[in-house]
C-alpha cells in the first residue's frame, strides 16, 4: 500500500467517515460484531486497493486489450405441443396404420347427417370395407364397400355395393321393404343425384381412411387461426371402448371452416377413430344446445377379418340383389 493511500485511509478514519460499529441487530463484542468488523475492514482494504489501482492507472496510458467474447450456454426451451397438434399427430399415425396394417374391417355404422338444413334420423347399417391399397403408385386393393341397412324402417333392407374400378365406376343398389318388391336393382353414379339424395358425401368417400384424411386436412386448416382451441381427454370409455377424445372448437365462423366444434374418438387399442361428430355454430347464445351437422359411429369394429371378393359381389347368395 503506498504512503498516499495510507494517508487518505487515515483521514477517513480520523474524520469518522469509516466506523467499525456493529450492526444494531448484534451486541458489541459479540461474535457477529467481530465478523462484521472484519468484513468492514476487508471492504476498506478493497477500497484502498481500488484507490491504489486508480493512482497507478493515472500515471501511465491504459494498455490496449483484445475484446473478450463471452460464450453463454443457452438451452432451447422445450415447446409443448398443443392439443390440436397432438390430435393431428394421432390422426397421421392412425392413417399410417390404415395404409400399412389394415386390410379390411366390419362394423355397424351409425350415420346421421344434416342435408339441406334438415337433420335426418340415425341410420344403422352393416358395413364391410376393404380400404384402398397402393404400392409403387399402383392400386393393389381397390376401395370396396358393402352396406346392408338395418334401420329405421324407411331404409331397412336396402343394400349397396361399390368396388373402385369395377362396374364402370358405378355402385349397385336396391331398396328394401315394400319398395324393394317393385323397384329393380339399379346401377348409379356415386355422385349422381339419385345416389346423393339424402347424403352429404358420395359413397366413394366412406370409411376410416377417408375420415382420417379429412381430419388431417381440417386440423391443418384450423392451425391457421389463433382463436381455434382444442382439448384431449384421455382414458375415457365410450361404447365399451377405451378411447381418447379430441375436441376442436372454432369460435369464428369463416367460409373455409366446416364446423363450430368437432369431436373425434380414437380407440386406444386399435389406434383408429370410431366416432366423429361435428356441430354447427350457435345462432344466438354459446350456451345453447349445439346442432349436429354430421355424425358417424363405427360400433363393434372388427379389423382384418379376411373379407373376400364375394363380400362385394351382388351375386352373393346371402344378399338380396
């Protein structure tokens, strides 16, 4: 320590600018007081060292140094996936399962649709489906569908068969009940007015695989709008199936959106959707009961049961064509 520093330090002490009194929270002479005195003295020595350094620095020009670049390790925060993104991911995984592992399936399909502003009744039908399979750009298994209507009485007995690439692209159908006694079996374009009567979609768009494609498309579209919300409820039981329920709500009605709210029920065991229902926007109050736009449920869904070509043949003796 230089003489100049010692003199300045002495003046500070003599003038009472530096004191060694203990803090009011400790008694004089106590261990805490002694500790505080030592800390104060060390602080004083630090001040003296700073004074010495300043004095020396003023005596000669400062040396030039290269800038020091500090590298700070920053972890990228883990971004949680939104429920909507998780739902889209589930749908993509399910679609891959359909494309690679699902050969065929049977179910009781329960359908209800709003057409022309009118909500139709629940229609029950025995469904057999072989989804389309593609390998190296070629269709190796065409979409094949058989529907045998069970109820209500207005449609009971109706049968429909469609096989992609056969019958000139037409479906074959006949009515049941009394109408079936008088009306012949007909071949219809799936998108023609007779086949589309009372239907929201043509028969060519039926099935789990087509449903998943639509779910993914609608999910990606919903991601564009910040006010869209989604939730996932896990470990639920619906129709005796343990499932996860994805609910998507789109509060703002836009031309490109199809529904206000939709629910997708994913079977946890099969990894496939077995129920989908979409609701229209509320007309007045968000608390009012929502009106169904479309609803599809696959009951008693059984996969890879070994369906044959005969299951999609109008000449099958078990059918009434």
